[in-house]
């Protein structure tokens, strides 16, 4: 899974790049992410989920969805509309 660099990650999470670096260090030590060289910018490094990290993220997403969003009181059509609006807002904000 292609990732982003610490600067991009920090910007999206709205945290300082140093905090991202520390978190990535811990995640890398746990085998959940890997640093890879940027394909076109040799000064940059990308952070990618490892297979174990992807599996954990999928497990956490499923648990969150079940515990928090299982019965939001919205119809499937309403949920689809909400997701569409949020996706458009994120894209327009440059988040995608």
C-alpha cells in the first residue's frame, strides 16, 4: 500500500512532523509500517503500511464501524449520501 511522507502525514493529522517521526519509529519497530525511498525525490521517504499494519487497520476499522456506526439511525441511502458529501469536501480541500 503506497503511503505518504511524514510531512504529509503530519499535515493531514494536524500534528508536528517530529511527532509523526516518533510514531512512525514505534510503528516500524512493531512491524506495522515500513519506510521506503520516494520514487522521484531522493530527499523524501514514504511510509507504507506493512501487511500486518493493513490487517490491523482493517480489523480496527471493522470494530469501530460495528461499535460506533452499527446503528446510526441513518438509512443506507442517507449513509451513502453523507459519505459522498464528505468525500467531495475532502477532495475539494486537497485531502485526496
